[in-house]
């Protein structure tokens, strides 16, 4: 037989092909099986592995048992040896029948099907996994530690390795067949032709392209290689191999080819791009090795089209990048509730690193405040194979709570089985805080509209009650039997008036004098007053930042905030304690920062008032800013203290937050916009005594009681008084007196003609006339009616005798100085 005999060429190529795939493994069937199973059993912690081959494919010298041509399978290698029981099985065996229906399957102990699969010794429990070896036999694996069958994903993980092993066995069979052919040259020609066909099939039906290159020319190619090149095997033989390489890659591939022939040690596997006859490019993985072909040095090249694999890998990379960069938190877990993956956003939201979460149960993040019904509902939906959508409150690593809008979806494999879950979460904590603040503002606005609506009539009534009550007190002696009763009437009136003012304050209906205030100075000036209000059993501590700076606010309102919070703190410490007032400068870098409360960017002064009292429960905290809500005993509080504070803080452009828990005290924190300018002087309105006068004053008031009271007060102060019930009467009386009036004291809202319209007519007659408005409406409500008055040109009902006297005297004095 010559060196160019076709039978020998095919046998050589088959052996070379199988050696290249084995990559260092022996072509001996038993040795190849032993090496493969040793690694597989050790790496997969398996108790047994056996390789069974069709008896008809085994040449007699290599078969462990059985005879050639037998319609069955023979065990060619099993490990460990002590488990081997049967060495041959018939084609009718249930195991073979099952493999013909299902090429890959697994079965666990405890069923009749499992018992039919047993062909080994000492099998107690565990599970089998069986793989068809491309029709030439099967691989049987056994795990004694398992209680359930191998999962589909586990079988899929082994599929590629087993497929390659099957190819290597084909090579071993071809190699052994070749050796047998050489040893049995006298075998009948029919047997030789059958063996030749098997070898040809191994090469021609290989999934990879195979070529042999000699002197740069293709001297052998299989059908797959020609198909990938878009030509025929005959056309490909004799052609330069480099013409099938993409032009951009030709120089690199040619250099590798030459260096390999020169004896350089190079990687046997690399990637490049080829082109077919139509000019279409595709990516291949090349495995190259030096051989001797026809007595000459040559290169055996196997190439596999990996274009689709690279496309899938690129798509997966894009998906992974999208998952990492999305703003939503993503968590992937398996069916055992073990976290398999979290993205960067999930780390940011929870405060845990990826390494701290992988392998853990997602319940690690569960908040004790979360409703158990939500988890039961979610579990029921997921168990039914449906997605769940809802809100989950989780606890971060630092202990803070975070609320997330969450979607949990089951993930399925190619068989439709649920293999895990993917959770997508969006942090809505800040949105809920803003929504809560908006709803709170809406409630305050509603109460404010109600308060402003009743203020006019209520203040008119209280003007008469307080005014006449004060007049009676001035007339009766200290020992008079009715003095106590009148004092109680006046005290109740003052409390009612204060209640109305508090309502107007938190609803932002009260006129204020906004100035640049040194917040520290306000607190220092209040120290003695606070000391007396708190009592001897409460220690007052101030921790003021010297660089705190100024705010824009009404001094009286800020004093009211500090006093209200201090009184609340005192009431929360019935057995004494410590009240701490602190100021500090804070900076909000951006509106989307990690601040505990939503603030526009800028500098703020943080005013904190902390006590060591009994604290508040979450249920109480949810209502503290609501008007008239109080936990104090009946008669001890109006429920407007914190509502008033809330209104003032909002009016100053600030924010407020309360932290409290039962038994740990309470801290109220207020953020107020910080100024860099210095503070203004704060004028103080003195009401020590009633200033008198002799000028003529026109009183215009539609409420008889209030008009009567005002006239009496002014008469007692020495003034000449004219009175009218509305604007028309006032205008007529002014004309009747020929304008000999020094000042007009008029209500704003009256029937027939209101105070502003009357004043406009009077000022046309006498432009220098002084007009002092009085009203039961708030200052803002008066301005909304088009009256351009400042705080010094309006006296709000109810007013005291001393304040009325001072305002009148101030306006008349301005007239003289002018």
C-alpha cells in the first residue's frame, strides 16, 4: 500500500483530528475514559462514573466483555471498581430505551424508574445522570449525596464537556479500529470497507472545519471547512490558505503560521476572521498544531465558527452594562432565596456591598415595620408563577428605612421551569416625604382659611369683652367682691384671643415684620424668660455656633417657636430633665442629596431643641402637626403649639422634622435659610401707660359695642370724639365739621361704604389727614382687600387701651413733626 493510499490517509487524519481534540490525552480508549472520569468525578464530587459503548463498535481486543456485533452495550471503563456489577446490557434494557427517548436525563432514588437504572453495586439512595454519547454509547454518573435529581441547569453545564468527550471517544474508536486494521490486514475486504466508512464519517461529519496546510497550500479539507468557505472541497484543495483569511487579519495569521513552522512556542488556540467566497466575514476560533503529513512538515488546523457565540456574548455584555448603570435597584435570587446578583444602584440604596449580599437571603433587608400580609401576598403570587408589584419598606445597613416601588418576576429556563427571581426596585422615599409635606401644607391651608373667615367677627366680640372688662377692673377696687369674676372674664378673653392668633400664625394669615435676625441673639435674650418658664427641675443648656449668622424672620414669631418647643419639652419631663437648644450651620449641596428632608440647595442654620423626656410613639408622631391634636390632659393644651411652629417655619421658608421614640426623648430640628448679612435692630413696642391727648378724632365703626367701647376709651384719654356707624356717615360728619378733624379711626369692612373708600374721599378734601385703620380681619386679609397699610397704620382687634393710645399718639406726633 503506497503512502497515498486513501484508506491510510483517512485513518491518519482521523487519528490526528482526535489527538488535537484530546489536547494531551491518550488515544487509548480506556486511558482516555480514565483521565476524563477522574477529573469529572473529582470536580463534581460524584461517587461513580461509567462509559458504555455499543458492542458492535468495539473491536475484539479492546472489549471488556461481549462479542462484536452484539445488539447491546459494553462497559469500557468504570470507576471506582468496587461498584461495577454488570458489564454488558441488552438493547432492550429500560436504561437504553429511556436514552433513545431522552438523550439527557436524571433520576433520583425512591422511584421504580430509578431501580430499573441500577447496574452497579452498593447503590443506596442518591441520583443518576445519563448522557447519550452521539449514538455510540452513553455516560452514566452517580451521586450518593443527592436527595433530588440533577437540575436541568446542572445537566446543561455538563453538556458541552460530555459532547467533546463523545468526539474524543469517536477518535479513540477510530484509532483503535485503525490499529486493529493494521493487525488484521488479512480481514475480509467487506470489513475493511465498513471500517473505512466509519473513519470517513468521523471526519466528514465533524462540526468543526478541518484542513491540512503544507507549504502554505491546502492539501486536505473536510466538507464542513469547504462549506464555511463557501466552496467545494475540490476547489479548496491546492488553494492558498491565506486567501480565506480576512484582509485585515492576513499579516497576523501569516506571521503566526511562519513562526509555528520555525519552532516558536505559540498558543495553539486563537481567534481571527475569515471570509467566504461571497466576501462575508465571520469569526472563528482556530486550533493549530504541527504534524507530519505525507512525510512532510504540515499544519493541522481546526476552526470553529463562533460568530453567533460572540454576538450572544456581546448582547449579554450590553445587558450587564445596562443593569449596572440603571438607576433602579436590581436583585436576582435563586429558588432557594439566595442572592445571586445585585447591581450598583442596589448597593447604593441598601448601603450593603455586593460581597456582603451574595449568597444571603433577601430577608436580611426586611424591616420590622413591614406588613407581614404584603410578604404573604408576594409569596403566593410568585409560587403561582406570576409577577408581584407593590411597595416594600426595607432597612438599610445604617438602620435607616427606605421605601421602594418593587416588581418581582419569576425567571424560567428553556424548559419553562422557574429557576429564580428578579426584583426591580425604585427608591420612592423622597417622593413620599414630599407628598407628606404637601398634604400637611394643604391641611394647614384649610385650617388657615377657616381661621381667617371667623377672625373678623370673633375679634370684634373679643374687643368688646376685653375692653369693657378692663374698664370695669379700672373702676373696682382690689377688694371688690366682683373683681375676681371680672379678672377671670378678662383672662378667658385673652386666652381666646391668643388662640385665634395662633391659628392665624400657623396658617400664615398674620402680618409679620421680616428682618435680618441674629438667631443666637434671640435665644440669648430669651434665656432668662425660658429659665423661669421651665422651672427649677429642668436644666437649660445652650450650644450656639458663633458663626451661625442671621435669618430673615419676624422676631416675635421666632421667639414663639422657641417658647412653644420649650414648653412642650418641659411638659414631656414631669420629673425634670435637660433641655438643650443648639444652633449650627449646615449646607445642602443639591436638591437630590441624602438629606433627611427635602431642601433647596444653599446654607442653612439648623436649630435643634432636644429634651430627655418620655418621647413619642410613631402613632403620635404621625399627627403632631395637626391642629388641635394633643396628648396632654384636658385643659392643659390647645393642640396648636406644634401646628403654630410648623406654620411659622414654613412662613420663614424653612423645614421642620421631629425625631422621637418612647423612652428616648425628642429632638425637634428646624432648617432656616442662612443670610450672610448682619442683623437689624429689633424695635420693641412699649405699652407701659396710656398716652393722652386733646385732639379731635372721628371714630367710624359699624359694630355698636366696639364703637361704644372705643369712644369711651378715647374720652377717658382726653380726646374730643366724633362717631359714625359707616363710611357714608363718617364722610357726612367730616364735611359737617368742615374738616376740623385731626385723625380718623375707621374699621375697614363696613356696610354702605367701607373705611378705605371713605378715607380716599377724606384725603381728597384734606391730604394731610391721618387715618388709622382697625379691623377684626387679619393684616393679610386687609391687604387682600386693596388697603395698602403697614403694621403701624393698622391696629388689629382686639386691642388694649394702652396700645390704642400709643398708636394714635404716634400718628398725631408724626403730623406735628412734619
